[in-house]
């Protein structure tokens, strides 16, 4: 049975998730409390510096080192390079609008895009690497990832809960990356 913990979030957590107490708790769990010298990647970093220098955000007005489409950013890394991938994209229309005034859509509404991003995240993770995912769902990102723990952060009032899940990359086979060839 996967442990699911309910956390009470603070209304001041806002849109910069990386500053919130619940995100720091999840990051601590993902790294066993050791933030360095592991390699961390964040394809939707905004102003989060946990993964520095491997940070990306399409919004050029952020602290991210790169300003590429997340898929293009992820494809630039070799396979099994990272110990941890932080996955915290704008997962609501309001977040997408506030973060990307240039008109970027919610990635969950772009058909096929999300599965390609998940594929690249799994590809760049080392075996036994961690995938820390935040969003409104707990769907399995890739067949090589196994759910280890989950937290539901309740903000109360009219704000949606946030689901944070921690996944571990298991030993892979060529079938995990074959795209249905076999």
C-alpha cells in the first residue's frame, strides 16, 4: 500500500510552489535530506533554483538558466544523467495564464505533448532516480516509474488540492523506450 499523507497548505504558498513548506518536505523525501551533490533537473522551473544550473522555463522573465520548450530542453540531456527530476508545470489554466503571458496553454490540454515530456523525463533519470511530480492528478508518468509516496495538500476554500507524488525509476528494458516497435 502506498502511503498517502494529507497536508494543510497555507494560502501564502501562492504560485511559486518551490517556496512552500510542502514542496520542501517532498524534496527532502526525494533526496533523503541530502540536496547536493545530486543532479536535479527542472523543466518548468520558473524561479526555482533547487535544480540550478539545470533549470528551464519558457518565460524569459524568470531566473531559469534556459528558456526553451520543456520537451526541447529535456531532449538536450543524455540518458540516465539525473538523480532527480522536479515536475511542476503550470497545471491549471490560471497558472498557465499568470506564468506565461505569451499565451502558453496548460500542458495537460495539449494532446500527446505530456506523454512525450514524461518519456524524456524517464529517459534522463538514472536507475533508482526520483521523479517528484506535482499536479491535480496522480497518473503514472512512465512504465519505468513506480509510485513510492503521495501527499495531498489541502488549501481550503475555493483552491484546489495539490497532489504531490514521488516516483522511483526502476531497472528498465528496451521495451520501456521502444514506442511500440516491439
